[in-house]
């Protein structure tokens, strides 16, 4: 490789990166990189204030390249970027799977797509096609349509059809399936120990369904699958990307990595090392910038790719092939937007879907009644969320209840605050509920021992309490009345508040 060809190599390297950036306007360095071949950018919650502001941002970026890929991680549900400051306007996958109406799922995804297209987004890193077969999964959970392969497959296909009918490209993730893990790949390396036959039968069908529905992008999982490759995570494995995804399943579209700075791959190889290994393995685009959004990161990664070509670690033909796939996808996605369904849906489909998802059960013999007779006291037990879920996003039932019953009182407690559980629960949770009905709100209680213990303590003191689970329901229902929303979105909170007060 002649060193004089570096300018062209830099353009190729830039074209396969999908960086994020800081700010609500286009930084000069991003515009310069686009002019020098950068083919994609990724938006995060930090880039979003209003639809008008984001539309202006994406328009300014496309001044440098009209077919620039503008990506976002808008799963709706608990993982939202559009509604990071308010809570999502659409329920997430688990709620849609609980309803199990593929037509509704397609309608919700179309509504999301219209909102994204209006602000200039061309690629959405969604849907999650993972079969959440491990209920203790710390990173997927409510992001999955459910624990049954057939259900996940039909709703994955419906989501892809709905989103793409609105002119926004879908991306099925996290290949070959992140549902049966117990490690968060943001921090460590999950290991999927199933044999190849089980993976083919349980985990792969939703990805095949996505392909049949017309998906052109797949995102790889940062996880080790010894049945396929005992040494390299899927994102870095030629066996999985080329052997399984391309050869076995016949996928010919764009392969994008999950965030390359995540600990599962960067912990061992560094961000630059993981980037080179991913492209060499068959990935066409590298997502970066969720945590490392500085210009220097993009510069370093582009240079690492160039250096790898120069020293022979990365064949130039592989880098050129990746860049060509990005270019072809960009042209296709731009055409998809031009041909999109431009009709509007005036119904509030997100709230409609959230209402349909709410499930109510009663413990016999408690005499519990709905709606609530008066304004309740609400205790919300708040866990630390994984990095896919923006910690700023509001959630819960107290505020929606207060909008309907202004006298509602509430307290929110974290694990750190419950150092003296009995005393704190008595003082802050039970005492204000004296003479009031008590509503206890949890989020994935089964996965958090401190939360399940606090919940059990509260219910033992107040057997008449109403319990709302806004995460993955696993344990036997507790409380005189138990309500499940299958997600902690803004509309889920409104829907359950309506049930509690009789406003539904």
C-alpha cells in the first residue's frame, strides 16, 4: 500500500464511521468531516430540544451531503431520544408484544417513522429483534417484544414495515440475538451459551422475518457466542458476520456495529482496535459517540483504519467494500424518504396502544376496588438504568395521577436511600399514606433484590396497597390490585393513571 494514497483512504475511513457529537447545532468539525467523506452521523438525546431545532440541524448537515445518513436510536418505549425530556409518546416493544396486534405495531412504527422523517432522520436503530428468553436480562427486557420467538418475529416484521412505509430505514438488532444474557454489554462481555441448533431455532427467526419485511440494516451484538466463535464477539467475528448473517441467512445489506466504545469490545481491544477488527470482520459502519463524542475520537478512528490498511491488518478491498455498502444504503434510504407515505394520523396512537397494554389483576378476598376513592399516596422505587436508557427521561405514575387527582402525594426512593429500609419506608412511604390509598410503583422489581424486598415490606404493612409494575413482570403479583404496563413511558403512566382514577 502506497502511503501517498492516504487522502483517499481517509475519505473511505470517514465514510464507514457513524459518529455522534455534542450540541444542538452542527459543529464545524462534523461539517468538515462530511465534506471529507463522512457518510453518517448519529443523534442522541443531547442533540434534541424541539422538532424544529432538529430539522434545522439535519438540514444544515445535509448542505455538505444531501444523502448523508442521519441515524438515531429511537426504539420508543423506555429507549427514546425524541422524548428524552418528557418520556416516550409511544409504548415500547414489550407492551406491543403483550397486546399482540401486529397491525397496531405497524401503525405505531409508522407514526414513529413520520415523526423521524419530519426532523430529517433517515435511519433508526430499531427494532430490537431480540427474544428476551432470560427474564433477568439487564439490558434488553422491555425493549424486546417478548420471550416467544414467533411473537417477536411477527412484531419485528410489522415494526419494519411500519417504519419504512413512513420513509425511515429500520435496523434489526442485536444480531444474532441478545435476549438470553445476564451481563450488560455496556460494561462487560455477555456470553450466549446456547448451541447452534437452539440459536437457529430461537434467536435467528426474528432477523429472518425482518429481512423478509425489507430491512436493509442489521446491528451486531457485542457478545460472545461460543457455538459460532469461541474467541471473538459477534461484532468482531468474520464467522458470525460473513458465515452466519451473510452466507447462512443471505443478508446483503448494511451491517452496523453497536456502540463501539461499549465495554464488551473496547475493554479488551480499545475503541480503535475494536473499530479495525469490526470492519475487517465484515461490519460496514461503526457506531460511536454515545459516550465518546469528541472530534478527536472520530479523527483517531479514521486514522486507525488508514493505518490498518497501510500495515496490512485491514485489506483495502474490505474498507472499500464497506464504504460502497454505505454509499448504496445512503442512496436507497434517501429514495425511501422521497417515496414515503405522507399521510398523517390524527389519532394519538401511542396513548391508544399504551391503554390497550395495561393489565389488571386482583387478589381475591381483599375487597380492593377501582377506581380509587380519593387522591392516593404514591411510592415509586427507582432503579439505576442501563446506558441505553437516558437517565434524564421522566417516568412513573405520580405525575400523571397528580394531573387527574391534584391532591396526590408521592415519594421516590432509590437503593442508596434505603439503607435503613424499615425506618425509611415507615417515615417516607407509609406515614403519608395514613388514611389514603397506597400505590406502589416498581420497575423490573424481580431483577433488583432491594426493590423486591422493599415492595414486599410495604405490602406486608399495607395489604390493601395497589402495585404497578412498569418493567418486565416476573414474580407472582403482589398487592390487593396489581397493574402491569410493560414499560415506563409517559403514555404508559397516563394509561395506568386513567385506570386508577376511572378516567379511562
